[in-house]
């Protein structure tokens, strides 16, 4: 049996500052409501702030709705959605799909309002996605590894941002930086746009698309006492290797 989930309406308003991405938004929300704050519910993201979010931002937010316990995360269809569908045709979706929208008198279990212009870059500390801190409250944290990629943040937009930061720089000695694009198509795009070259020159290891270290699979497994900062979706105990490591 499948119970129809209740819904949380999350109103997003205003334009986010530079460098604020979908990841910062969803981490902020999870930090506010907790990892079970939307348990067995639907998270519906609406408001004028949605227009400022790229499709990649929206995918990241919906991807991590489950980290708040939600059954799903949904956005309204707009012109960006339609343009994305035209550029990424899918055999299982008809040419003129039906657009579903929330009823004007829809009832919500909870309504949350977020001013995107006030958000700061946000990091989830060990060992739960809800243990969030804004970058100005992080302090100096020594790391052994950086992981850029995964289903959460391995899209071409993420790769371009990483390349912009790494271009002309080198990864610090003693730190491993592993990059794995989410798909073969994105991997190829990284090569064609010269992003892979930037990564390699900076001293990064560029992997084939894979879950890799995200679930402790391979290529980047943490040893006892090691600490990584990652664009992956979960930072549970032992998630990326030894139970005494940190993500």
C-alpha cells in the first residue's frame, strides 16, 4: 500500500547571491526542519525565487528532498522546464506533455518561506545533513580529500563552477581532489569544453561517471581519521569509508 503524502509548501523569494546554488538552498532547508522534518511528505517548491534557479539547481534540491525524509520534491513547470525538455528529449515523455499544477485551494501541512537573498554558502558537518553551518561559522577545518560530483552535484554546471575555481591553481599538496561527472554525456562535455584539462593541470583525479566514494564503493575511500568535503548527498557515519572518518 502507498499512502498519499501530505505536502509542505516551500516559498522561495528573491534572487540568491552569487555562488549560492541549489545545494545551499536544500541544505539550509534541511538544517531548519531536520532529516525527518518532511517525513512521508511531498516538498513543493514555489515562489518568484524559482525563476532564478537553473534546472541543475532544481534537480539538486529535488534529489536531496529525501534527506529531509520526503517522498519527493517537486517544482512547477515554467519556460526553463520546457526548454530543458526540448534539449533533452525522452522517449517515455510525449511531445506535448500534460502540465499539472497545485490547486489554488490546496491544503498544506506546513508552509515555509525562505528569502534566497539572505542565504550564505552552507556546509553539512558530520554526521547528518541537518548539522549545517554557514561558511562564516565553519572556521579552519583541515581536509584530506575533496570529492566533486555524484548524482547530487555532478552536472555540467557543477563542473564549470569547479573549473572556474581551479583554473590557474593547484590542489594543495597532501590533499586529494577527485572529480567524477554524473553521466558519460557530461564527461564528454567536460572534455570538449576543456574542463577536464583544467582539472588535470590543477592536480585532480578525473574519474569515469560512478557513485564511487559517495557510498564507500571505490576511488576515494576514506581511511581512519581522514576528513573529506564532498558535493555528495549524505555524510552519515562510515558513508565514505572508515567509521572514524568524516564527510
